[in-house]
């Protein structure tokens, strides 16, 4: 087997790409595996918009040069720091361009197995290749962590899917669909299905749906003082979570887990309100209790919080019930590695440099939220995690680094210097 590679990155979404861009600036040799922006390209409904504002939706590069704002300015796409929702298509196009310019090394391959041999990691790829690496960063997406309500898990895919399986909504046109969930993805998916010709009903156990009101722009001074803007939204707590993840990391574990559980409860953005309200029927205060197949349809029994029952008959159920990060569901991790990973809330316990208790194995993205706070659920979390991880790995592998930056990265730096950035 070839000499050990300094770093291997699993995942080519916002976190994997951002960390790779920072590693390149340090001259650290790496390989990165995965389809670029895969979950955004294939697992989000076409026509959706980001919940985060424009200024909080950029990937991270070492010079903070290739931002979403700059990309939109260069391509003529609509953009504003606040008040203009970011379309999914805009984000994916930006992510692909970020990869092309700053991380051309991305290999469209999947890691089937990550195991350990002595002090190194062995990655087995889907094409049969094996790669040896001293350090591994797992920046896998949310698709591993789909949450399905227990009363529905027995249903076949013909009758039940997760919201992340619906990029193309046209196959559901004209069909009766029940969407389960109360968050942004549930409300926007139900709206998009309605607008694409499906007969939709939304079912949520919450008594009320939270849809934000539009923000007054420019924000009055008193409002900016009462609730300063952060990359995760307005409010002092949001500002703390986004500006000081290392302080969150230093909090007692029980408090951190409680913060992650309770922060940013299900809510939809303001732009969907007029498209949803009065157009998509919503049955609130109910959750699934039992589902049975009868012929080509599903009989869905719902139980209300007051004990009442409701029965719905539908063609298809979509569980827009979010994700539940659990390191054991990362199917590429070997049993031996899992045995070395200490967990808190089913996710890895991480050092301040994102290293797990399996030495040399790092985690980034939503699976790291229990260690650093809810900002790691958002793209905005790349701003902290990418330099934090890359700076650490550069120190670890300084003696084995390749001190040569790519031409593409040098070009970005040159332009940035000329513009005084």
C-alpha cells in the first residue's frame, strides 16, 4: 500500500468543501471523496429557498473572498444580506462553482468502509480502491440521519418517504399526499406540492405553526439593540451561539445538550406565509398512531393531544420530520472505530479541534452540534469549523505538508489583494 496520506475528507458538501479549501491554503495534502453538494442537489425539493439569510449562507474560504454575495454579483443573480430569500438553485450553483475554483480535487467516489490499522486509517472506496490516511475528517451529510415516526417505519417506500427523497415533485402531481411535520421543510414542501398540483394535507403534533413575520428593513436601532442580528437569526442567544462556539464547547455537557435540543424550534420563514396559509389544510395537535395499507392507499390513524382520533386515507405519506444525528448510523464506520468513539447525545464527544476520542478521526457539520452548539447545523458553521480544523491539522502534519498552493487558489488570493480584501 502507498505511503499514508496526511488527510482524507469524507463528504463534499459545505463543510467538506470549506475545510478542504482551508487545507489547500496551508499546503496540506488531502483527498476528498463524495459528490459535490449532493444532498442539496438531490435531497431538497426543487423550488425551495434557504431558511438562512444571504449573508449567512456562504461557504468558508481562507480569504473570505468567494462568498455567496460575490458569486451573485458576478452572475447577476438577485441577492441581499437580509430580506431576499436564497433559492436552492442559487446555493447549489454557488457551491459547485466554489468547488470548481477552490477544491478541484473532489473525487466523485463513496467511502464504503473506514477502518483502522495500527496508527493509520484505511478507507475502502466504492470502486475497490483502498486509501491509507493519518487523519480523517467525516463531514457526511444529514441523509444518514433521517427521522421517521415509529408508527410509520413499517410502510414500504411506495406509501412512505422522507422529505429528503423529494427533489423532483412532479411524480406526486394529482396524488393525495399527507405531509407530517411542523418545521420549515414540512411547511415549504407542503406548499410546493400544492403549487405543483398535488392534493396536500399537513399534519403536525404542535397546536400552532410558527411562521416568522417579515423583518422591517432597515432594522430600527431599538430592534438591533434588543435582538442583534447573527448568522442564525436575530437575538442575543443566537449571537452567542454563532460568535462563541468555543465557549459553548466549554459549557457542561448537560447544558450544551439542552441548548442544542431547545434552540431554534420548528419554524418557517416569512416568505412562505402567503403561499401556505389558507391554501394548504393543516391538522394541528395530532400525530400518527397507526398506519395500515388497504389496496393502493394508506389508512392513517391520528391521535390528538386531547385523546381524540382522526382517520385519513391517502395515497402517500411524507415524513418531513427532520433528522436525528447518531454516529452509529454512519454506515461507513467500522465496528472497531465505533467502539473507540465516546458519545454524548448519540454524537461524538469532540475536542476543541473537532477530534473524536478515536485519535485522528474528526467530525464536522450537524453531527458536531452537541459539542459546539446549534450553529453547526447551519452552513454558517463553516466559518468557525473550517479554519479551526484546518489550522489544527496543518500543525499536526506540518512536517509532511506540501507547501505549494494551487493556481486556482493563488488567483483568488491575487484578486482579493488587489481589491484590498
